[in-house]
C-alpha cells in the first residue's frame, strides 16, 4: 500500500464531543422519520380521507427527497463549507417538519415530506464528514460507532415511538417532535462547531441530479397512478416511457461527462460493487413495503391502536438490533457472498412466512415471520455499510457509500410504489369479484375495494344494511388477506433474487482487508480525503 503524507491536524473544536452530539441528534431525527410514519398512517387517512396512493406518497416523498440530493449535498458542502451546509440542512428539516405537523391536507403533507427528505439528505451526507474532521484515531472509531448506533436505534424503534406519540399526542406530533430537538441541534452547532471545506471541491452535476430525480419521480408516479388510471392508459405508459428516457439520459451524462458526473462510473467496474448496489436496492424494494403492509394489516384488519401496533413489532425490531450487533463482528470472518446472501434469503423466508396468516389469525401468527425478517435485516446492515466502503480505494469510499445509500432510497421508493400498487390491485380485484360486493356496491365495487386496501374492512361498512354487513365484512377481510399474501409472495421472490445476486457477485478479493477491520468507520478514507481536499481548514 502506498505511503501517504498527512497534514498536521488543524484547529478543531475545543470540545469535539459537541459535534458528535449535534450530528447524533440530527441523525436520530432523520432516520426516525424513515419508519416512524408507518403506524400513524391510519390516523392520517382518517384525518384527510386519504386514498391508498396518497398514503404511499407520504412514505415515498421522503425517500425521493433523500435519493435526489444525497450525493450533491456532499459536493456542495465540500465547496461552500460543511458546517454552513449542515446548518442549512437543519433549517430545512425543522421547517419542513413543522409544515408536516401543521398540514391541513394530504397534498401539503406529501410536499412537506419531500422537502423534509431534502433536508435529511443534507444532514446524512454532511454529518459523517463533520465527524471525520473533528475526530482522529480511536476517537474517530468511537464517534462513528455512536453515529451508526443512533441510526440503528431510530430505525429499529421508529414504529414504537411513532405509535406512542400518535396515541398519546396525535399523529401530528411524530413530525412536531423534530422541531425542539432540531432547534437544540442548531443552537449547539452554531456555538460549538467549526467550519471546514475543501480546497479542490468536486463539481456539482446539476443536469445529472435533475434527470435522475425526475426519472425516479416519474417511475414512482407510474406505479402510484396505475391502479386509478389503468395500467394500459396513455398517461401511465407515458410516465414509464419518459422515466426510462430520463434515466437513460442520466446514464449518458455520467458516461460523457466523467469529470462532473454525479456517479463515479469507474466504481461500476467492480462486480462486487455492482452486486452490492443491486442487492441494496432489491432488499429495500422487498422488505420496506413488506413492513408497511404488515403494519397496515395489524392496524386496519386486526384493529390495534398505533402504540399497540408498535409494541407488536418488537419481535422484529429487537431481533434487528441484536442481529446487527452480532453481524458487525462477522464481517471479517465470513465470506461476503455467504453473509449477505444468507441475510437476503432469511428476509425472503420471513416474508414468505406471512403466507401462514389467514383471516382468523391473531397477531401472534406474525411472530415467526417478523423474527426471521428482523434477523435478516440485522445481519445485512453492518456488512452493507462495511462492504460499500471496502469495495473501492480509500479516496473513493465516500462516493461509493453515497451511491449505495442512493440505491437504497431509490429501491425503497420504487418498492413502496410497486408492491403497494400490486397489493391494492389484488385487494380491489378480489373484493370486487365477491358476491357481497357486487350486490351492495354494484359498479362501484372496484372503488370500494381500493378503499379496503387503504383503510381495511371497516371503511366500506358505513351505510351498508345490517343484513348485508356481515357478508361485506367477510369479503373485505378475505380480500385484504388475499392481497397481503400476494404482495408478500412478490416481496419474498424479490428478496430471494437479491440473495442469489449476492451469492453470485460478492467476492472477498474485491474488498480492502484494512477497511473491513473497522466496518462502517472509513478512517483511512477520511484521512486520505483530508489530504486530497485540504479539509483541515
């Protein structure tokens, strides 16, 4: 390995622990908002009479915002100052969280969630660079360990926290709780953090960011609107066609403008990097809509409150947290293909286990599936973080990690849209075909079926004669479970494909052994970046 000359450490904050506090607070809030919303969706639907696609958009808008500017935010911070851009991210996040909490309709909430995702992308991109600037050696490892632990806690316990806030204070507080915490982070950051920037910042790829974001948006829009507008309609076909054209233009821009590319395409010469990127996207595409639909099942069919639903997801969240703690030590011991492949096949098995649930099942029928899903997710996250850094040279570790995170958020957005649309289609079709639905709703049976997908059987019982209510409820429950089975089977197949991709593509020979010794802590990468960019300023 080449010998590198490092700069003398610069002036840093008198007490860098304050930077860690600020970054940890921001990270907890932005990662919490990935999962906290799920259990509040029934309350939001009741407040705004939201359609199923609107509920999907409330989840997807945040992921789209994250995916759109994650890489650009890091480049912008290198150019004009990391502390300055981080503060902008905090302001965007707190104002959009306030807008979410005060929203008076689902469209306003969706738009505010997208802006919230933009703020979250800035915080997620710049936070690790701030830690790398302030901490050295073993202290840096500690700082990144806290960073990863806080993110894991927020994701794992988001449903429980969201349920508690929704039930005790109302759904608006899952967003409003961000406001005081983020304001504290802003004040502490303003007083305690020092500025740092790069002497040779990477260029900003505005055309690439625009075509990638627009293409991803149209792809998601096509899946969201397909059920309402018809999958063969000109509008939906046009959405998909234009999305593919824009994504093709994005790819062409990356090839023809390598000096200004949003993605460093040299990274894609590695089979392991390609495989990890695909696996990351497929995993998010399968498991996140699976969890979304499971929470909908527990609340809308079984009738549990938001907090009670969060409690019933503890088997999944606890296994995720425990498995992640153990998996970190396995990164250097087990073959990457076997470790990641096993995690995906476990997720596939857990999703398939939901097929054992029937109309008369209690929530305990979900436990085997939730335990296996949590185990698979927990095993996957540490090696994903480690391999995304170790798969390339140290000076490109930040770019590689950012691309991997972008693939995850894109997979999440597409998965919620596509698997959710498939669920809605199956529920609506199954309900519309039932004799009870045809008798009571006639030509409106399909619309009633879409309402069942969004809010469960109870939403279609209003105004139904008592003599027919029992049959309609039975048909709605049967349709909901049938749709759940179909969606979980699709998600399981996607996860299984992800496992096969991992087994066929990931190779230890492509990974840097030194980077694997500190999974998720790109120490050398940050130091090399410090030297290359002059970050010690």
